[in-house]
């Protein structure tokens, strides 16, 4: 692997060549005119110690600090990634002005020869375009399983000089985009580097508080998340493979094997533990699990796995033409299994529906139909619908659709019923079962299947209008507007199918109009809606059809929420007890964990000079404050009849406990430490 850096990246962009490059890439004239206006007639001035120089023209370059400058620069150097053979281009990556070239062969010497040829071509292109590569920042790294100390250099010839790029020692590492790549790709150097940086940040947090005074715990927790966790988790999507990965043994059975990252994980965990000890006013011997629970910060393994799963979700949500999505779904040898493929698991791409992020633009204001239904009385809505039903043209088709779902089932049912005219003649009906769908998704599927059935019905050739009636207001709006979220593709299919209605074969003198979507009040005695509801309930009990549709986004979210609810996890993102004063919080956490000024704790760690009894004569225990006679005399208990467990865990309990400690001075005057 050879990394390159473009010297003076933004300043080297020539305005005319940038416009020509964008034109050759196929950008529309409006974009070209905007870029030309953005880059031409730029001026600058130098300000130093309150004095400003005269304004002067800037004939070239892109402005620093503008969010559009990196985008334009990457478009400007786009030919770099198309130079040379196809295999060389596949191994070339870039981010802004940082370029990385990866080659593979049977020997390190052959790799260096390939890199020399590729870099020569890149430098020749840069010379023609006015771009210079900073060879002082160029780095070389070899990757091999061999234990030999072979470490060849790469010689680069330039018109001015010959530069020899030396790789780091076999136990060294190369940094690119903030990630340290070592020879074996075990990322131990990366973990050690991150741990060192995070340890420095944790040391700064330590200076802000101790066990009895200083900044409150919520602010220290927030600082730890921002300054320590962000460093420890940097680049986890690229290097963290998980503790284990699935593999098959000789008999074909699945057997997880270790990824050998326990050393890296332990290195990061030690730093996180030291940071948590500074956030919470606790003893150093407090168990690590208690620290994670009380600070509401998960262990490093869970945090890294969360980053890994977030990568899989992000890739799944990307547009199908995105490079990451194409790289994950590219057909390849079954025996090739990269870290990206193991993290993303492309086999799951077809089990959950794909949401197109480019279907709606963020600036589009026409996402919903202009006419929005208003809330009215149910009886009045029924009368209005019946009145509308009698006013439609007699040669019309009315299709009622509905969705339903059983109480303890993950499958929904969709039903549809078609009538000729104003509900006089029933011409078709149907239902289907939809596993891993919600009622909203069933409403969308029912509308689509009802429309498709109506288009194929023989009465369509005699019909002018087609009305789709359903009782889900959100589904009605998305059927007519820009679909987004769950069942997006179904709504899009409905809109495309509705556009074919005017082009269906018609009898003589039959003028088709269009498909209209109408909201109908549900469960109000309207015959068509009641029949569609019966069909939907029948769909819930129907056998599964094949092929099965992918699970909807709404059903997947609901399943995840149900799993979280069943686990009974009560971990709060911001525990309210952290807002207590540090002395009271320290006493509370000590009573919860048992690691504090207690007799059993001192005996366990053999503190021979410790005071084991309270002034009342009883042994010091985590619950002693509840039973101490001297404490009752000093201040009345404000928690009433609550048990000790509720006082230490519930908000009303530990708030009263903190107030009582302040009034009674229990641990200062009564149950003293010395």
C-alpha cells in the first residue's frame, strides 16, 4: 500500500479546467454556471494584529472553509481514479487530497515494481494538470503473512530528483485517514495509539473533580462521551471485526472462531474504565460492571459492535448505485469473505425492504397532496361518504381495501373488494397474508392488489373512473403524494399502475378519466369497507404465498422494540441520580455496590486500621443509615415506609436520601470514617 498527498490541494485548482472537467463529466449547464460564478472574481486580504492589507485578486484555487470546495476538488481530480489498468484502478482510493494505491501479487518486490509504474503515471498526469504530489508525506506499507523480514523500498523518479520511499519496520505501522495499518492487519498499533490519546483526554477530566467536590457527574459523563469515547471508537467500522466470526468445521457444522482481538479490546477497556472512575465519585475497587451501569456507558465491545451494526444499516439504506452498496453486493468468489462483507452481511439485503433515499429531495415541498382531510364527526363522515357515493358516475368501479393484523402474530392480512357502480354489484374480492408486515403496510399492499385486480377485470373496459377507498388516512396521503418510509416501493408501484388506467382497452364511446383515492370512515357500517375488513381478517388466517415479500421497515422496527421490551432493560441514557451533589452521589453508589466505608469491605481488603463500627455501636453496612438510632435523632427519615432497596434505586428514594444526608450530616458526625 502506497499513500500519496496532493500538495496545496485547493490552491492548485484552475478554474477553466474545473469547468471543462465538470462539462466532460456530464453536469448540467446550471451547475456549470454556478461553479463558474463561485470560482471567478474571487478576492482576498491579509489581516494581522488588527491591520488589513489591500484587497487583491485570487486568480486560481478554491476557497478554504467552504463546504462545496472539497466536493469540487474531488470532481477535479476524478481522472486520477481512472488512470492505468483496471486492476490498478480497483485498488485506488481517495478522500479529498489523500490518495491510497493498493496492489497485490505473489512477492513484495513485484508489488513495489507495480507501485513505481503507477506512481510515475500519476505524477505525469499531475504535471499536466498543474498538481504536485508531496513525496515527503508519501508512505509505504507491506502486508504479508510471511514471517520473513523482507522489506523492500519503492524508488520514485522525478524530473528533479530520485526519492526512495522506505516502509516502516516489520513491527511498525502506517497511518492513513487516522487509522494505523500494521503489517499483519491486526490493528494493535491502532488500538494502542487510540488508547494513548484517550488516556490524555481522561487525565484532563480527572482534574475537574474528585469524590467530594468538582463538576457534576452528568457534565463529566458528557465530556467522556465527546472526548474519550469518540477517540476510542474512531475507525471502528474499518478495523473492528467482532470477537468471533462464523466458520464451518470439517463436518460442515457452524462453529464460531476467534478473531484474536482480545488484546486490542482490553487495551481500550482499560482506558474507558479509568475514565469512568473519574466521572463517578467511587472507590477504585468498584467493579467494572457497576461503573458501566451507573454511568450509563456500555463496555467497549458493545460500543464497537454498535458501530459495526450502524455501518451495516447505513450501507443497507444507501442508494443501489452508491460505491459502498455496489461493493457489498458485488458477485464474487464464495470463498472470499472480507471484513466489510462480514460486517454488512449482504444476504440480509433482500430480507428487509429497501428505502430509496433519492426518491424525494430534501427541498421538495410537494410531498403530500394539497387537499388535507379535516377531522369531523364519524356519523357526519359516514353521511358525507354515502352522499358522495350516490353522486359518482354510474359507469365507475369502486374498490375498497383494508389491512388487519392478529393480536399475537407477526403477519398482517390485506383484503380488497370491487364493486360496479355505487356499491350495487360485487364483481371481485381477494385477500393475502403478509408475514413481517404491519397494518399500515397491509393497507398499502391491499390498495395495490385492489388496483391491479381492477385493471385486469373485464368491467374495466366499460368503466370511466376508478375509485380506491380505504380507511387509513396516512396511507391515503402517501398513495397520492411522495412516498417515504415503510412500504415506499409499494406506494410507488401503485402510482405507476394508476397511470396506466386511461390507456386500458375500452369499448366504443367510453372515455376513461383517472384513478382517485378516497378516504372512507372505518367501522361505520359502510358495506364495502366492512367487506374489505372481513377479507383482511381472512388474509391473516390464509396460508403463505410465494415468493414471500421482504419484511417492511415498520415491522422490523416494531420487532426490535418488542425484543427490547421483553429484555426488560431499564438502563437510562441519563440516570437522574447523576445530578445529585458529588458527596451524596458517592455515598449512594457506595451503598449500591458495597465498595465504600463498610466493615465487610475493610475486612475483605484487610484494612487493619479502619474503623468498623458506627458511633451507635453497630457495624458499618450499606443499609446502616436506615437503622441507625443516632441518625434518626439527628434528622427524621423523609422516605416514610419505603424499603432500603427503593431508597437506593428509585428517584424519589435517593432524592430524599441525599436531602437527609445533608440535614443529618450522617457520614460526617455520626458514622465517621476515622
